[in-house]
C-alpha cells in the first residue's frame, strides 16, 4: 500500500511540472525521477543488510521504501522554479506536500524528507522533532540516516560513472574554468576534521570538490561503506575531483578518505547504536 501510493504520488508531482518546463528543466526532471529510483535501489540494499532494520515488519519496510522514494518529491517544483530565477528548498517543500496526504502525513515520513538535504543539525533544531519522545527521536534518526545514506551513495555512484554528463546538466560548467585549485581555509578545516562542509563556505570549484568528497563523512551506516567498496565508488570519485585540486590537496584527500572508509568498514569510528 505505502509503496504503490508513493509511486503514484511521485509520478503525479513529476507530471504536474514536466509539460510546462523548458527542455533543459525537463532533462533535469527526468534525471531526478531516475535518481529517486536509484536512491531506492541503495535503500533496498541498506534495508536488507543493515542491522538497524533487521527486525522491521513487512509494513515498516514498505513505509521506509516509500519514504526513500519520495525524498526528492519537491525537486520537480524546485527545478521548474529555478528556470525563472526562483528558489525553494526541495526537502522543505516536499515535506509540505506530503503533509497534505493523510497516508503520508506522519512524523516518520515528513521529518526525514524535510531534512534529508540539510546538515543534520537542522533536524535537531526542528520544533516538530524536539516535541517527540526519546524513542520516536531515535526512530527518526534511524530513518533519516537511511534516506541520507541512500541519497549520497546513489549520487556518488552517478558522479563516479558519469561526471562529465552531470557537470553539464547541473550548472557546473561555468565553474570548470576556475583556476583556484586550493580549497579555502574553512572548507579545508571541515574536511580535515571529518565534518560535512557548510555550502555557505563554498567559494570556488576546489571548495565544491572538497564539499562533495566530504559527504563521505556524512554517511552513517556501515552497509553504505560496504556497498561503496563493492561498487568501487571511492577510487572513481577521487579520480573525478583530483583534477580540480593541486597535487598536494588531492593526495591528502585520497589518503584521508581511504583511511576513513577502511576504519568505518572494519573499525569503530562513529558507529551508531539504535
């Protein structure tokens, strides 16, 4: 029930803007719809292999799959609006859409969609989250980590295999001629602390490259790192971004990330407990 209704809702929102969008926006919307199912594919892997979900009922799994599929529900309007210079947060907008449907107006669906694209601190500051019991807060954390991990791993895979197409499609082309190949201090400091990079500190393509790479630090589940290893994502991802950094910074990025991924797969760094 959950999953079938989610597919209908995704198609409905896609169709609402597709025909009146520009050709470029249509291409982006097509990619975003495809991305939703790619993220679902990663989510399915995590649901099967991550210990946090091993005792989930069939109904819970269906609801979790629906949440993962609908994480970018607000993207179609965001892309449509962007062509006219408008701006909206797709997570916040998508959550507002889901809140209109009785089947999806639940804290364990709306909150993960609302905050999947933010730094995680935004969730912890949300009044709706703060009003939940400790048990329900833990449930939300488990779900939002699922959505965020699936989203990031799917994006990593796409970038690692189709970087040139992605830079043309998502407005990165204008940044490629930038000669700055050293990340700014705030961006580099966050990376070396194994923190996610605040997009507000990104000033160059070197910064943007480090920001994307630092998203590896944002992954929560061990299964996410295992899947990245199986798909050989990290080496390909590093090769994509090496050319936008000096040899020194590229080498440090490679060392830090490879060491971090190994520690997460086989060590005890930042392990979650639910």
